[in-house]
C-alpha cells in the first residue's frame, strides 16, 4: 500500500491472522521479525486456537528460524487491540479481522495463502507444500515492506 506521497505505508504494529495460528500467521510473524528487525511490533493470532505444527517448525528451522515454542492464540486472547495493520492469510481470518477492527482506524489486507496442512503425499511432498507457503510469505513481505538487503547479504 502506498501513502499519498508515494511511499510505502510503514506500520508501527502488524497483526498476522490465519485460521488456527499454527502455521501461516506464526510463519509470517517470525519472517517479519527476521527480515525487518525492530521495524515494527509483530503479533499473530487465529480465529480458533490450533496446536503447534511440527512441519511449520521444520521448514522454518531450515532457514534458521525457530517457531517450535510458538503458543497458538486467538483474537480473544489479545491483550492489546491496537494495530496499524492486520494482514489476514485465510478467508475466515479476514472476515474476523474486519469484524474485530470495524470500530478502529486500522488498515487491513488479505493475502490469500494456501493451507499446507491440507497437503497429501510423502513427507517430502508435504514439506514442499509448507516450503511453498514459507517462500511465498517471504516474497510477499519483501514486496509489501520494500525489503532491502544488508550489505552482508
């Protein structure tokens, strides 16, 4: 999203939301913290509370990020209700985000993201589905927040 002056809207706080806060939104939150350290406050929630997903943790570990201790939570669990931007990654999360934020001045974006938990096949095929989600989120985050590589890579 561009501001009136043509620059990117830089939020100070971002909430990622998905169905169960077990795969997509925790991945997006961890990737945001990694790609944009200290740039904005990041939190993730789900419409319902799921269970930690070992495949999500495994594909994040492949790139050096640890989400194995993530504890899924819901919109109802949020202590702070102020966010500049809510990015929902699933249709039900987008509907809940719009409902939850209707009385607040908050930007909302919907990034349709497939649920890799629906993948079938061998372990490697399932892992590839999770990698696809991870890599797609990296690309979307870099594009949305105009990521610039550090001199060291």
